[in-house]
């Protein structure tokens, strides 16, 4: 048998089990479908596509509409198939063999995963016990020689912690490389780094349609960055990576953004309910600024709490094997009914 290259041989893939259960609270999607009007418009959009032709390689219209939304120029926008592909393209362009990529654990696992797959070495900085980040630690890790790309997620996944702007300022001052601020859960944070993007800065900010915007199935994400950086991304990405239907469907979806943003309040108040109920049964709960809650039962049970919930038809994320997250589970805020099923099940299983 022919072996894969060393980096791949030593890795396990990034997996979130896709199990067919009634209550799926494991991948931080929106519990609400996109507006029906948009769904109804899709057949017309499909009919208007020139299916025998390659799509617009530059995704001109889509980038224009995204640029308008953020008050930047289309040349500041890069779009790909989910923000994971955006992150991968950044790492293909600025990471790679002989370069270092910095992350602060615990954080989104794909930063390290994609960095390694694309040949870079990963430097891992540590968060404090409450998962906030110390400025000295930022400077120590990201300021190290040859750090080409550093990731910060705001809010962070899976901890839900909101990153203060000052930490980004320290990071930009201390690193020589590119800084990626991942704003997958931006709608829940009280500030955005997009306002700090400028030509003279090495900052790029990523966003996704998969969470608040209710379009995880469509696979669209984007980055806002300085022109010189965005321009180079299109060299590394494959030609025609964004299909024509996706481009048109996403343009149409952007007219519903305000409507979808209004759902954030409902999710936030459900999140508070989840946090309180979990605390009431003795869980350690980290206050979240996103659409999920990280929590830890006091002791290990057999079978694990994750398995016991699954046996009741409720799927949450098992973060127990992630660095520093022994026994931790992460629950995505679902609909009110789904959250109640989850909370009642937890009560049954560990109720005091
Ligand atoms: N960044 C973070 C922090 C995430 O949690 C996720 C989804 N789990 C992504 C990026 C990727 O999202 P997508 O590829 O669906 O845009």
C-alpha cells in the first residue's frame, strides 16, 4: 500500500459525528431555516444560470454586494466555499512548508488542522483557565520568529469567549505575519475587526453564511482584507471554485440579512436560559458570547454524558479530547423546544 505523506499519516481527521437524531445541537448552525421567500426564489435562480458555461471566476456581483454590506471595495473581498475554504486559502497563500502558524488553545481545531495539512508548523499558545487570553502570551507566541499567520476567533469556538479589541491590537503590534480574525459568530459579538482592516495593516477578517445567516448547506464564507492580501488569495484558490448557482443564490440571500440578524436576540435569550439551567445542576459553565455554551460535568460518568444524551436522541459536541477541555461538552442553542428537550434530559441524567 502506498502511504500518504508524513503530515497526513500522523493526523486524525476533524470529525463531528453526523448522526440522524431528533435534536441536533452539535455544529452551531442556526436552528431556523432561511426565509421561505428566498427558498421559493431558488428555482428561478437555477433557471437563469448558463449551465454550459464556467461561472464568473471573480464572483464579481457577489463580491460587490458583500463589499456594500461592509462599506469596503469589492477588491477587499474574497469568497469561498465556507469560511473553512477561506482559511485554507489563506494558509495555502501565507502558511505552508517552513513557516509557522500560531493558535491559542483551546480554539477552533481547524486552524491547526489546515495549517498542518498545508505543511506549516503550528505554535500553540495557551489561554488562561477562564479561557481569556493574556497579552504577554500573545506577544510571546505570535511575536516568535517566522510566525507567518496567527489566528484569533471572536467570539472563540468552543469556549464562547469574546476577545477584547486590545488583544488584537497587541497581536498586530507584536507579530511580523498575517493576522486572521475569524468572525464566524460575529453577530453575537459587540465589536468587529472589519473596521480595523486597512491597506497598511496585515489583518484579514473572515465571516460565514453558515451560522446566523442560516445557510450552512450552501457553503459560503468570505474574507475582508487589504487589496494586496486578497489579490494573492486568488492565485492559490482553484479556478472557478464558486459555482454559478451558489453565487446567484448568495446574492439573493443578502437581501434577507437584516431579517436573519433579528433572530440573534431570540438565540441570546435562550442561551441565558441554558446557562442558568446547566449551572443549577452543578455544571461548570463558561459564559458565552456566541450561539453555543461550553460546559463541564463535575465528574466522568459511564457511559459518558455525551453518550447518555445521544441515547435520548440529543446530539451535542463532545469536546473532551480537545486540549484543556477534559469532559467538556458544547451545546448549540437550538429552538426553544429543542433546548427544553436538552435541558430536561440533562436534569434527568445529572439532576441534583
Ligand atoms: N470558524 C469557526 C470559529 C467555526 O466555528 C466554523 C464552523 N464550525 C467555521 C469557521 C467554518 O464554518 P464554515 O466553513 O461553515 O463557514
